[in-house]
């Protein structure tokens, strides 16, 4: 059973975990706080203020909070967004129903092409990693310590070449309808957040609109089955290994189990990004970091096992975990090159131009067996 509930009041979270303080009040100390693990925090931002703003100055206030969060941490918690808790609950429900299907049924929908990036990925087939590793190094990691999760990958439905792989309606009723509606809703959130980022980078608010409008995104349903703790003790083993994401933003929806950890980019120590009901965890991806000439951080993160339930004197069993990730991408033919507001004579571009497709397909091809 999921425990996603409407966001109540920020003060609740300030009292419980100081590093979840709202960004607008504590923004001036964020740069100082994140340099110590004891005060590290991921800013909590109420995005409703941006949507309801009646002036550019009001929008800029929230935009600055978001940009500052991505500069210092690479992650923010977003509340006040347009996605209702009931919508998220339903997606979790349908995701759980899908992963409960027999293995042979899911195998008929198997992922088979990094360009398409659609279909079912069985446990152990993927090994996420950092951009600095080459295909051979990732293959060695995958053989030694594969990710202990399974996933279902869904792209835009109207793609001219690639088709989504849907279960039969009788197998998971209303699965397709639920996921397509959620896909569109997440795209709308992405568009709005990118508008705020444009403002925060001294660009026109609509700067990114025609660079992200084709919806070349990826909706990923994730299931982390229960696993014996002894299987997680190997070197490099985790439910999902340390990695960065590939696109502009990732919108992550967590269940109540948790396990997400974010590397403090200043100390390189991992810190928990515990679930906060009603929020979306939003992080900057590699392409947004490249676009911003590393003004934004594409921060390493991983999924570790939560506390286990003891099954005997020497062994425990971790609980199952679900999450939903919406990987936001620029249009696949968009050329990603350093933005003019992020470069100067003394700070030239750190990256050569690259298209979204070149970068993402290359990373995906190395990630999967």
C-alpha cells in the first residue's frame, strides 16, 4: 500500500529533518550548508508560487531558488506542482499490477533497442553508472554487480518509428491509458520547470519551449523485489548503482520505503533523499549540465537497500520498493551546446556540441546487456 498524501505544511519537515527546509527562506545559507554533511540539505520548493505569480519578478524569485538548488546540490524537492496524489497512486497501482505478471508474459515485451528505449527490462540486465565509464567498464560492472531491479520503459506514443510495448488490456486493465495520461502530465511539469530555469539563467522564459516540445522523454516504472541481505554485500552491489541521469531533468516519485541516496558534491559522501509525501524529487541530468556549461550539477545518486527484516540468525530480507521516474529529454535532434548566459571569455564552453540522440543512445547502449 502506498502512502502518498497531499503535502501539508513545510514546518512539519523542518522540525523532523532540518535539511528539507524551504528554499525561499533558507536559500541564502544553502551554499554554506551543503559544504558539510551534518547540515547538507536538498531544498524544498513550493512551485505553486511560480504558477500563480502575477509578475516576472515574482516568477524570478522561485526561478532563482530552483537554479540555486541545481547549482549547489543538483537536486530539489518540488511541491505545489500540478500532479494530484490520486494520479500518482493510480500509476503506482498499475505499475505493481504489471510487475506481478508472469515472467514469460513480461518477457514478450522485452527491451531490445537503445534507440527505441521501450519495453521490459528484467532483473540484472541493467547496470547504471557514471558518464566517465566506457562500455567495457560498464559490462564488467554489470557482470560483477548488476542492478537488482526490473523496469518498464515507455516513450511517447506518437513516435514515427518506434512503438511502445503494451501488455494486453486483459492482463493489466487501463495500464496504457493510465501511463499515457501520466506521461503527458509529467511533460507539462517539465515544460513549466524549464521555463523557470530559463528565467533563472537570464534567458527568455520560452527559450527551451521549441527544444523540448516533441516529448522525447522516457517514463520508467521501477520495481525492486525483496532481496536477501547477503546478496547485497558484494563489492559495488546495490539496488541501483551510483549514476547520473542523461537528460535535462528527472522527475522521481518515491514510495514510502525509500533508499535513494544523493552524493553531496562537496564532500562526495552519500546522503539520504528520504520520501516526503506529496513532493517530486527533481534532479538535473547530464544534458542540462552540458547546456549550462556545468553551472548545474548532474549529481551522482544511487538506491541502497532499506533496513532489512530478519529471517534467521544470519540473514535478513529487504522489503520490496517501487518508484516511478520520468526522464525528461530535449528533442532528439536538438543540438546541446553551452548557453550564452553560461559562457564568457574567461569561462569558455567545456563541451563540444552534441545532439540529444547521440548522447542518450550512446549511454543507453553501454548500460544494457
